[in-house]
DNA sequence: GCAATCTTGATTGTCGACAATGCGACAAAA
DNA sequence: TTTTGTCGCATTGTCGACAATCAAGATTGC
C-alpha cells in the first residue's frame, strides 16, 4: 500500500504514532465527517490508547490543520469550505511551481526516467477508461509527489507533503468531483516532464503553475455555493 | 512590544500556551543555543509546569521545526546549517512572491497607505544611521509581515508567519550578518509597494522574488563553509 | 590489550486521578 | 413570553507515578 508513506523499519513506532496514522487516515478519508466534534476520551477509547498520547496526536493534527481546537471547549474535525480550498491551491501554485523549477535542475536522469515511466502508466490506464477518476486521483498525486521530491529541497517537500497535502487529499474525498479533466491534466503533466528533461526551470515552473491554477479554477466553478454580492444575470444571459 | 503577536484578550491562555511562548522565544533568540539537548523534566522545571503541558509544547515546536526529536532518545534545539537556511529562502521566494501578487489586488487603499507610512519610517531611521542593522532587521520583518497579511489569504499567512518565520527570525540571531544591504533593500521595498499600488500583481511578484532571491544569495556567499565537490577555480578566474 | 556483554542510570512513553473551565438545562423574575 | 441567574454535568487542563527504552560505563573473557 502506498498509504504507509514508506517509513523505515528502523524507526521505532510508539502508540501515539500508530494512533496518529489511524486518526489521520480516518479524517482524510472522511470516515469521521468534517465538522464532527470529537472528545479526547472517545478518540482514546477508539484507538486503544490513553488520553496522554491522544492529546499529542490531537496537537499534531491540529498543527496540520486537520483538527481545530478551542481551549476548554473541544476539538472538531476541520471542514474545508471552497474558499479555504482555493487558498490552498494558491499555496500549491506557488510551492509546486518552485518545486518544478528546482526539479528541472536538481533531478537526476534516473529520476526523470522514472517520471516518464509513471506517465506511461497513467496514459495506459487512461486508455482502459475504467475507473478513470479513481486512478487519476491517486496517480495525479503520485506525479506531483515525484516532482516535489525531485526538487531535492527537503524543507519544500516537507511543507508540501507533510502539511499541505493531507488537506488536499481530504478535499478530494469531500468534494467528489475532482478529476474532471484527466486527459487535459495528463497532457499538462507530460509538458511539465518535458520541460524538466530539457532542464528548463522557468518553463517547468510556468507550466506547473498553470496546471494547478486550472485545477483551482475547475473546483471554483464546480462548487459555487455562495455568490456573495455578485449579480449572476449578466453571465447567464 | 510587537512580540506579543497581538492576540485577543478574550482568548484564554493555558499554562502550556505561556510555556510555549517562553520556550519559543528562548529558542528564537538563541538563549538556548542551537543543538542543545533538552530534557522534558528540565524544561518543565524551567518554565514552572509539569511534564504534561511541556510535552505538548515540545510537540508543537517540533512541528514548527524549532525542535528535533528522536523517540526514546530525546529532543534538541534545531540547528540551521546554511544549506537548510537557503532552502527556507526558496520557500520564502515562492510564498511571498505569491503573497505580493495577491496583495496587489486584495489590499485596501488604507492598507497601502499604511505600507507607505511604514516605508517612510524606515527611510527616516535610515537617515539617522544609528543601529541600522537592528532597526532594519525588525523593520524588514514588519514590512514583509504587512505584505503577507495584505494578501488576505489566511492559509498563506498562516504558513508563512505561523511556521516559516520563526526559523527565519532564529537564523537572524544565529548568523549575525544579515542586514548588509539595507539601503538597497529599502529601495526594493519601495518598488514593491509601488507595484502593489499600481495593482500590478505580476510585477509585485517578480520584484518580491528578486528581493528575496538577493537576500538568499547574500547569505549564501556570507557563510560559505563547505564547497562540497565543486571546483571553484573556474569562477574565480 | 581489546572486544563483547551486562548492568546501571537517566530519559522518555504511558497511564489514571484530580482540578478548572465552559456549556446547557432549569427555574425564577420581569 | 422573554430574560436572567444559578446549578450541574461533561470535557479539557494539569499533575505525579510507573513502565519501557536507550546510551554509556563497568566487567569479564579471550
């Protein structure tokens, strides 16, 4: 499974670590609905630990913005309104753009070859046309993970994968309609890889930013819940 | 004091919160030297709390990368080698570039006026030429804080101010030679503000990125400790 | 003299109990 | 009927004690 995050066996895992993974997974996958109020005791009982470790878990997930806490009141699972999600996509645009730029100069030839192999896999799955949305969902993240890692910037990778992407993954379970333009997205992926192979950092950054910007606009028009004080008549006409 | 982060009085503060602020400040200001090994009991005694709240504090500072922890072994204060610091500046370049872009369209006229006032203050202090480095040090951060807030992107501001800037501030205490080009930096600040006033997001982003990129190159040549396996002769010639 | 093993000390991980705080229900008064 | 004050319960915040683990020094055998 790719969800294990490929941790080294040598790292000893504590009760809190296991509970962290379990709770995080339940939140990301929506097993615990967004906005749900959770109590320390309940969570502790649910994951078979005491309140001590569970408090640690809560603090860590709080700093990852997966939980929201009010002192002396309680904790609830984070809820992503479309506005907040759009904010996150601006973050992705900036950070992954930089990642693509750095990847163009820092990636080894073997890594680039791996990217091409991944791309080929996705294009083949695309031909099969079965469960496209799901494969594309995970495959898309795989692609982005690789580019991020390819930047060889540990701080950048940590911020993206260790903090931002949990929320992105959660949003994909919350708002189901994600991979609506898989063919176009795949083309854009290929363009990005080609720019990286050409060692053209500027181009790679620009393409990645456009790629993510389009994804953002896609979700923005998708869930258009509260047209605040704007008159829609003009557009409709 | 500006260090209080201007929190609302209504937010109740717990023991752990106070200990967090105190320890964080001691780490950022270098009162506890980078790399120092710290034990939970010692810290708990030092800040007058029990080990429970102190463990929470440690977990939170760990996620802010101010502490590094190994399970069953212990915790030590983060040490910033120049390479890691450069990584952080690439993050700043990406994120604050985006912040400047968004600020150009999102900032209100009053906020822009405030930016100009701040700029005027700094230029006046610059004229006095007394303790330039220190003023510039804090003033520089004030400027960047304002642009970040001006983006009106809560997630972006939170990531920059709530996570990245503690490390940046710490680096300024660790590597003393920071504000080596205050006049040039001030000119660049003014350019950025003018781009924001002109509502030119693209230009504001470009200028901010160049501004931070120059700061990065500045620290890179400053502390040049380990030229790994690169031959410097060609560049020197 | 050197290496492998054991023991010891300290530190972290975990747990249950107690104190402090906030929220909601209920009742009483306007 | 509405509002306000009070009470009680549930949840969080805090603490001290016990168990598990690791690092280092002492010991023993070769």
